[in-house]
C-alpha cells in the first residue's frame, strides 16, 4: 500500500529534487489520487485510526483550469487555493463543475468580500480584523462559512498564523462572529527534513485542539495539517484534513509559489 505510483520515465516534471510527476490526463489524476489515498489510509491504520476520519483536500494552486477539469473528471470534488484572485477566477470559470472551494492562504481584510462571495471554507483565519470583515460580508450575503484558525506551530518567521499561546483567547473571541462556523485548527509544519521536528509541530496542534475541545471553542475539533512532503506524519499525529498539492497535480515550477 505504501509503494509509489508507477511513473513513466518520459514525464517531464519528475526530477531528483521533485519526485512528483505532472498530472494532465484523467488517468494521471486517477493514479495519483489513488496512490495518495492509499498512503493516507496506510498511515491512519498504522496509527490505529479510521482512514475515513482523514479528508484529502487536493491543493490546485498554480494549476491551470484545463487540468483542473481533468482532475474533476477523475473524481476530485474539492480544491484548495491560497490566493484570492486566482481562486475567484477558477471558481467562476469552473462553476459548472460544482467544486467545493477551500481558501487555504492568508487573507487581507480588503479581500473579505470576495471570499464571502465564492468560498465554501476558509482555513487561514488568524486575525479578529479578518474575522470581523468576513462576518460582516457573510451576514450581508446571508451566508455562513466554515473556518479553521491558522496556527504558527513551527515558530518560523516566514509563516502566517497565531502563536500557540494566542490560540485559546482567539478561539474564545470568535463566537460573536456568528456567520463563521469554527471547525478547527490549521497549520504548516516546520520546513525541514527533520521528521522529529515536524512531528513536534503536529503534536502541538493536537494539544491545542484538545484544549479547545475541552473549552468548547474549537467546533468539532478538526485538524488541517499535512502536505505532500509530510502528510503521513500529520496523519500519525491526528490530522483530519491533509492538504495535498504536488503529490496529486505534480511539482510546482518555482519556490515563489510556496505558502
Ligand atoms: C501549497 C499549499 C499546500 C500544499 O502543498 P504541497 O506541497 O503542494 O502538497 C498545503 N497547504 C497550504 C496552505 C499551501 O499553501
């Protein structure tokens, strides 16, 4: 179950530094999806968890719309995007596909209106100003929105999210924004080959989630964590939503596209 998908030698984007081949056809997407899903399931079983408790959110950022149509034809029904403009364009041009759009990147208050209009889910809430702006737009539109609070679990200065100490008071302040349905917490782990360090980030998230469940402030306590390079570790530490881009769609061209 853990073996890698067979990758034809002629595929362009697979290199030593990027093991992920570009998926273009429906068959490519079916194969990559099945391989990722099998790895998630194996990691869950190894951790004594029910694989059905782990949702796979494919991350489609930077991938052109024609390829997203192939991905949808292969059975992908939800997509994660980290930039509002790109997500908005895709949601509009691919409206016929009925995709569930998850915004997973940092948001500025002046984009709240757009997000309130098209997104089904927002996984990067990290300020009360954004919460307030989103709530106001959502109330006006008569909509609700699932939200995850983003936590900087690694301490890396380049990452968005709340400091761990700030999570409890932040969660306690959210109920006033009644259009926001708090679902749980989200993080990006430390960017390192050191798996012990990565696991620490995920374990910290689980502890913050458990504290939130005790306080009754974190909704149903979902944990969005794990990406192409570390989702098995995240599942081992209790992830309920892995956000996987490159292992499904193929390597992204440049580090400029990183979160
Ligand atoms: C890009 C991105 C991912 C997916 O990363 P991959 O390496 O493509 O799996 C997950 N979460 C966030 C917030 C991202 O921006």
